[in-house]
C-alpha cells in the first residue's frame, strides 16, 4: 500500500471557467497577469513580507494552486540585495510557509502572522533598517506555528454556494454523523452573520477580502481594504498609502481596477481542477470513501445559487467539502483562533485537485496521503472513528481509496 504521489501528466487546472463572455475572459486574463507579477519596494513590497508575488506561493501545479515543489520564498527573501537570513523552517524543496506567533510575551494568545523577511538592504529600499525577527529564539520558545497556502481554484463557485445550502448539508445525515462523532459548525462574519468560507479556518468572507488581506499581510502592499502599513519602522515607507487602489483617471474601466480587484477577477473566474482518469480501483475507492464516512465532511457535491454571473449560477460544485469547521484534535491544534474557529478547528479542506498536491494539512507537515489520514486522528478529533474505519480496511481497499484521492 503506497501513495503514488502527485499525479503525472498535464495539469487539469489553471483554466478559466467555461463559457465566459469576452469581458469576463479579459478580466480573468488581466487578473492572471497581475497574479504573476513580482512586486518591489517602489510598488509597495514590504516593509515586511513573506514573498513578493501571488504565484510564488499559489503555483502547484498551475497558478492558483498550492505550495510548489521548489520554495520560491527563498530567492524572494534575498532578491535585490535584501539581507534576510532564511529561517530553518524554510527549505529549498519544502512547503511554502507563513509563520504565526502562538502567544505574546505575557503568555496571552496571539495567533497573528509574523512576516519572514524585510526589505532592508534591497537596492530599491535605501535607508530601511528594519530588523528581521529572531526565528531561532521564537522556535526555541515553541512560539511558532505555520500555515501553507490554500489553493484558490474554483473560488467563485465556492463564494456562490448559498448559506442555506451549506446549512442544510451540514444538518443532513445527522444520525450517521452522530454515530461517528461528527458535528461541525460554521465560521461567520461578525457583522452580517453570513457564513465565511475561505482560509484554513474559513475566516475570510470573499475572494476580494482574501486578496486584500493577503496582499497586505503576505507582500506588505497596502490597499483599499487594508490601507495601513503593518510596520512603521522609520525609513522603510517609500510610498503613500494605500499603495494599491482604484485609478479613477484611467481611460477605461478595466484600467481603473486595483490589483486586489484584478486578483478577485482571476480567482472568481478560475475553474476548479478536473479529475484524472477513473479505473476500477478509483471507482471502488470512491465507494469506500463514502462507506467509511469521509464523505460526511468532504461532501462530494454542492450546488451554487442564482448568481448575476451565468458561469456561477446553479452550478454543480464537486468540491469534496462542507466548508464547515470541525474539531481536529490535539494533534493538529495550532494555537490559533480566528473568528468562531477555535485552536483545533479547521475548515474541511476541499479535495478537488488533491491528486496533484505535494504538501498536506495546514502546516504542510505531511507529504503523503497515508500520513495525512493518520494525522486526522488524535484526542478529541471528530475524525477519529472515520480513521478507525479506514484502519480496519483490507490493504487492497486502502490502496483503492488512495488511488481515488489521487485521481481527484
């Protein structure tokens, strides 16, 4: 029984949604080009950052995906003469990682992102002397926890699933879920109360909010959603804020779009990954996936509601997720609370595109599906009984299940 690894052949991802009109297709392509751009300090990078482009982190196997096989953060941290030391938790062939602090000096909970790099020493950041965090000391004090990038494939479809559909799905199969110890709940917006659904803890409401926050936190680029610099070290601000914004003087509507609108256009019109070829083994694995209870959280299919965009309206979404939070136990507890999500609660990760991913779980600790499944089980995890069911399978049944997952 083995995990055959990322599915070979042409990636079945990275394309626009089918049947886009010419305007939406142009918006997708323009957004893709912005997604690929490398920022520098004159265009807003820093003062602190984790990488210098969206595609640096979201690129496996195509733009919009997950952590790539070669870690692009390492060259980003030293580009243009930057004086950063590469933290020990980043390796050339390891997962793209963002660091968060577990606690404050007084012991209270923190959970916020502590950026890896500064622009000090860069040729385009003369005079900036911002100090890089002492990650060795933070690691020694067990004050670091990590996240890897979530894929953004099919983001517009996920955004278009009605709250009522998600609520009904979570309530479905109540007896079967109760027998297996599965509960679940949703993270919600603190203002309007609607279901939030992006990010490892479903803490982000929309594609545009996802883009704006990531632009500010990961690249240090202020924007119309997050207009303030995260770091005020003297000599390290080179642009008025927000650095990214609407160009009201543009000759065309498209020319007026901010970068975060461009990112949103790309993600919203990005098609979900298509599965690989099926076989007798994958077909049997799909049945086992349902029989042992995996599908009770990793819902194979949901439907979008009515949308002003035809490509997003009343569509079947084969996401393999309920977009709900579930307690994953002490083994995966990351000491971070976000919105309603507690420290051991995580959004059910959509499994579409799983067959071509390299790193698994919120911090990239697993590189095989066998280990990722095992990591689902620990004290107080809602997945414990499902993992027990998996462990009770015959070796050939386990292999069929793994083959099915790698076909997604």
